[in-house]
C-alpha cells in the first residue's frame, strides 16, 4: 500500500518538474536575452522547442513503452531530463541551451507518455479515480507555478538555476524509481514501431516551430495550411497502419473525444494567462521581478487548496456539470483580466489569479478521471498518451497563438515599437484583445461539454 502511494507521489513530482520547465523560462526571457546578447524572440524558442519536441515524441514513446516496459522507459526519460537540465544551466551559448532543451524535452516526453499507464498498472479500479485526482494536483500546480517560481529564483540567483533546480528533485525521484517501480515488460515486445508516423509528426513539429517564430501574416496562413495537410496525412496513415501509434477508434467514443477536445482548448486558452501575466506585472504595473514572482505564485498556491476540493467534488457531484462550471469561471476571469486597470493597484490581479486557479481545478480534476474511465482498461496507455499529447499541443499552440495575437495587435497600434517601449495604453489594448480571445476559447470548451450534459439528460 505504501509502495503504491510512493510511486504516485514520485510520478506526480516528476510531472510537476516537467510541466514547470514548460513555463519557467517565460519570466526569465529578458534576463537571458540580455546576458547572452540575443533578442527576446529568439529566447522564446527555449519555450517553444521544449513544448513542441514533447508533443512530437509522446505517441512514439507511448508505443515503445508497450514493447520495452513502462517503468524502464520512465527511468530512461529521467536520466535524459536530468542531463538536459544540467547542460541548460551551464549554457554560455544560446545554441547549447537550445540543444539541452531538446534533450530535456525528449526525456520529459518519455516520462509523460508512461505516467498515466503506470498509475493504472499499480492502482486497482476502486482507487484509480482518487489516484488520478491526486496526480492532477501536481499537473495543475506545475502548469501554473513556472513563472512565479522563475521570478523567485531570478530575484536571488543567476538564471541557470531555473534549470538546475530540477537536479536535486530529479535525483531523489530517480532513487525512488530504482527502488520501488514495477519491473514489468510487455509481451508485445516484437511488435514493430510506427517509424513512418513518427517521421510525419517530426515534420508537423518542424512546421509548428516555424509558425511560432514567424511574424509574416501571409506565411502564417501558408504554414497553417501545411500543418493542416500534414495532420490529415498523419491521421490517414494511423487509420491504415497495422503498427499505428494511435488507435483512431478511440475517437469514435463521444465521451472521450469531447472531453479531449475541451481539454485541448483549455490548455490553449490557459497559456494566454501564463504568457501575458508577467508582461502585465513587469511592463504595465512596473512591479519588481521579486514581487512579480510572489504574485505569480498566487495561482499555484490556490491550486494546492482548490485541487483537493475539486477531487472531493469529483467523487460526489456530476462531473460534467463540475467541468462546465470550472470553464465558465475561466471565461469570467479572462474577460475580467481584459479589463484590469493600469493603475498600480494589485487587488484585481489577486482576485483574478485566485478564481483562475479555482476554475482550472474544477475542470481538470474531473476531466482527467472521465478521460481515463471513458475506455476499456486495455486502452488506458493510449488514452494517457493522447491526453498528454492534447495537453502539450495545447500548451505549444497556446504559447504561439498568445504571442502572435498580443504582438501582432501591439504592432498594429505601435508599428515601430516593442513591448518594452510601447507604453501602458498600447500594452493594455493588446492584452484586452488577447484575453477576450482566450475567454472565447474557454466558452467554446464549455459549450462542447454543456451539449454533452444535455445529451446525458436525454439518454438518462
């Protein structure tokens, strides 16, 4: 019993680190850009390369885990993640840090592709919902804590420590993995891997990276067309390939597909807050980096209380209604953030941050349980990989989309200006447009699940 919960805490702690590394760079962009004498837009590549690489690798590593053993692949991923973290902190050249982030991301992808399946392996069905609810605490906190933790580290230590903070925690996780993780190798070890599908995903990932560094509207349209075409070819291949990474039959399950779509939209929209909240605090309110770090920690600290509450409600309330309520709270908070004043008053930001964390918890906790329980136990590994892929693609596309909308709006207002010298009115206008769009995405997700509630009423 103790061994089971120790495994869960280790998985959650590692998930927390992996997801934090997808956001912690945001607040360090000005510092790294100044120290390495590169533009902030190039430094943003450290974020986008990490998220995109994880997204590209998830399904492939999920397939390898079925062949070589989930625990074994998780341990390999831990090694790579720690090596990448060490190299990134030492980086004196931008190219070295970028390469280290790729190594980090490959290791992170190995662990994320296997985490849900390991939970399902070690917990009986009666405890599975509770276990996934606890793991979602780490996931939600990690998704929200990065900028705040980054600000606290930068206020006291050189920027390399935003990567080195992983090392002591990761080494502790590695010791526990060797001691208690189950050593089970799948009997399907002779099955071939889907190399063709993986190559197609690499191409799509490359196009996504180009989309995120491109600022030419016409080229953006062309890249979106290519990404859409590549996604269609990948989907067609997966439907026909005998060794497919993704069983497309999953998406015939309406319960699964609708919750996955809502989850994807949630992570796309949530990244507007992650990316733009530090800009609001540092460039509009002119809050010092240290104070900004403390304020950005409000959301993850609230999540520590909100997630257990949401987990309790998940076990005792209608999960679909709970998810819709959470999404509607996120609609309200993003609409409110679009209207925050530029005076140096912090209480609107504090209220928005707390309610944002509550809405996120009310959606993500029941959504994780519904997704993993929506299919037969034999398909849980693929559900875990698909869920992680939706989250990472959502975060990756969200980071690109939020930046594109914000900076394009800013360039229309101040054609020759930058975020640093645009002035508070221009920044607030760009922020308003961005957060109203995010509120719209949350509303679409709520409508998807709201329709599901009505369907359930008619059939039930």
